[in-house]
């Protein structure tokens, strides 16, 4: 009887260990490391996040770019620092400009698949996203290993069934057309953003969105 009781207790203990190891981790603040391809160029980016803000930092040649967004999508800013060329510019979008930017994103529906794959240490499942505007489809991979604040995941991917690990991101190209970028999350940590990450330093010139767009096209 003692042996049976010991065996039962051991099974319970092992089951508890397995459940603990596979428990979902909830992040309320931290850093995502992301690998992406933009216009054929591989780029590494970091996305710092809290429960109410995100700051994505990346480099385009000599320019360091920072995108600031609050989770309610009432604030959007693009900050460019190309100090080697004496360029330090920041554009804060107006409410109308934010609405226009959001409306340009695709409207997606999601069909869960049965394929699974481990990507960047995450247990992922395949999902097929369909753009209802163009009927184009995109394969993506999501995980339920972690949760993050709602605003960290792009709105158009919010109903994909999990946290997107490998997916297509969308942005306006130089000709104003919506183009896609292949994105892979390569890691996540509890690392907090450096001081000042979510703000715009006072030595940056404030310009309009149109001027920032012109500058990104090489107009300035």
C-alpha cells in the first residue's frame, strides 16, 4: 500500500512539474527582438513595451529610427536620428493622420491549421491569414506560450489566435502603396526600456508627417 501511495504521489508531482514548465508566461513590460526584411534588406529591431506604450527602434543605414505608439492608438510618432548628417527630426501624427494610417492596413480573417513548429524557442501553430480586400493569403505562425499587452500585437493580427512569432507586417512604401515585410520574433525578455526611450528629446526638430514622408523618399 505504501508503494502504491508513493507511486501516486510521484505521478502527481511529475504532472505538476510538467504543468509548471508549460505554463503560459505573462509579460506586462519587456523587450522583443525582431528580425525583418524591408525592401529586400535584412533588419534587426527591438520593440520595447509597457502596458500602455511601445517603442520600436531600428537602423536604416546611417539613420536610427524610432516609432512611438500608445496602445490606444491615439498617439503615433516617427523619430529619425541621422546625426552624421545633422538630421534629428520627429513627426507626431495628427488624429486624422493616425486614422488614415490605420485604415490603410489590411482586414484579415484567420484559419487555424494543424501544422506545428518550434520557432525561436516558441511552440507555434500555423495560421492562414486572408486579406478580405484583395483575397491574398499569408501563412503565419503564432504561439500561446506567452501573452503581452494588447497594443504590442498589431490590430490587424489581434484575432490570429495567439502571439504572432512569424508573420507579414505591412507599411506604406516610397510610392505610397502598402507593402509587406516578413517578420520573425527572435526573442523576448523582461528587460526594461532605457530611460527616455518612450519620449522625444528636446533637440529634435518637430516636422509634419508629410515632411517626414518626403524626407524618407529622399526629398530632403
